[in-house]
C-alpha cells in the first residue's frame, strides 16, 4: 500500500515534495477507486522522482507514456495492483497529436511553436514532445486542450498555420542527431565536462552554474565540482544538452578520455 508520509519523508526539496504529493493523490485514487489515473506531462527529472519514490508500489502499477517509443516528456499512468492498462479495454490514452502545417519556405523552430502555444495560455505541463520536420510539426498534448488548439492556433512565428488532430500511436520513434565529441579532461567535474561539451570556457560555465542555468539529469546544480558519471545528461538553458556517452581510460598525461554526444 502507498504510504504518503514515508514517501515524502525521503524527499528533501520543498518543490519536489509539493510535486510528488500531487502525484501520490493520483496514485491513491487508482489504488482506492480501482480506476486508471494519469498525470500531466513530466520532464525526465520528474519522471525519475516518481520512479524512485513510487514506482511499481505494492498498491499500484505505474507506466510512463509520451505518445511514442522514446518520448522525452511523458505522463505517468497509474492502475490498480494486479492489473495493467491492457486490462481496461475501453481505456484511451489522454493524449492527442496536433499536426501543424505551413508554407515550407518559412523556417520555424521549436521555440517558435512553444512560444505560440504558451502565448495562448497553455501551461507547459500540458505539452509533450514537439517533433519538427521541414514543413510539418507534430505536437503531443493532453487531450483536453487539443480542440482548443485546433481552432485557436492560427499563427506560429511569422507563419500562418493549419492545424489538424490525430491520435497517438501513429508516430514513429525519432532518430536523434548528435555530434560526437572525443576529448580528454583533467577531471570529471561538472564545469570541466560542460566546458568541453559546449565549447565554452570554464569561467563562463561557472557563471551559468551560479545563475541556475545548468542542469545535470534535469536537476539544477549549483556546484561547479559536482562529479559527472557515464550516461549523465548536462543541459544549459539556451545552449542545448550533452550526454556523457563514455568515460574511458587515463591518458599517459594523467587526463581522462571521454566521449560526449551533443544534441544537434
């Protein structure tokens, strides 16, 4: 059974406690009412909090879904103990896809789409992944806002757009484009790794860290000396993100060989 007090006791940050308390309410409803419940969209950091704190608790099963395999932003779905979503034959994922088209000669970015959505009063947690191609953008959203966007999203950036709705399940896994960066570093400190990955001086990285612009595995980090591990993701607001793909052997000069993958 879910023990709210025991779960929250293990969480230190007040914001994380507030967030997790709301999620526990969803899980308890599934447990006690024998129904399926779900959250809004979560970023990977929030998903990790749920996995570590609740996971497949003895009173509820939890799965994550973002509209397609490999989605970054997902919802958490809770169903009663001993059952899975497939047992609820009438269950429909509370997600829709809005397909946005415009004249191909106009170049639009992810930021353009996100800005237009939020300009309509849509909260970030109602928006999942934004999948942008040459002349079409597929945006996964919570179903309750889909129809509103169909009729009110008329312009993105400087482009007039047309919006249609489709169901999830038709989106294929997305290929991620990376630039491979092989370097040797003096240490596995966050500022050192980030400097190599983003091509920015360590002093500037230090300013970003102190300005709360740097996240490690989607958690804001304030320490320059935080140690980085293989598989970690480093994000800098407005600069993108880098994955620590491989930590290799020590070189003859006492430096550490690493391979980074920078999102393009």
